[in-house]
């Protein structure tokens, strides 16, 4: 079961909008960290994913295990929220 979802985004990222819409359609709420508005969080996003791209979706399960999904990757995102 999903405990928390955090999405690292930017203002111009089309895939970020797609991930947010997908999660909303599935009934999930999420916290958004917009890296354009909070550039100091870029290091945290990079440390989570090893990537300089967005979206970076961090899914925390009820057992506190974490999964990071980079990009609009439904093959990883769907099982992560199931």
C-alpha cells in the first residue's frame, strides 16, 4: 500500500504533467517539488535517481520501502503504486 508520493517537476515538463494526471486519475494524492521554484532541491532529486531529468517520482510504501521512477514510465509506475 502506498503511504506517500512525491514528484519532482519543472514548469515546462510535459511528462511531469502526464505523471500528475495519471496519479490523479488513479485516485492518488501526491506532494510536488517544483525544481524551478525550489532549485535547492535539485541535489536531493539527483541523489534519489542519479538523473538530471524530471519527473522523478518517489513512492513510499506503508512498510517505508521506497521506489524511484524516472520519467513517464508506466511499466514501472503502475506496479509501484499497486
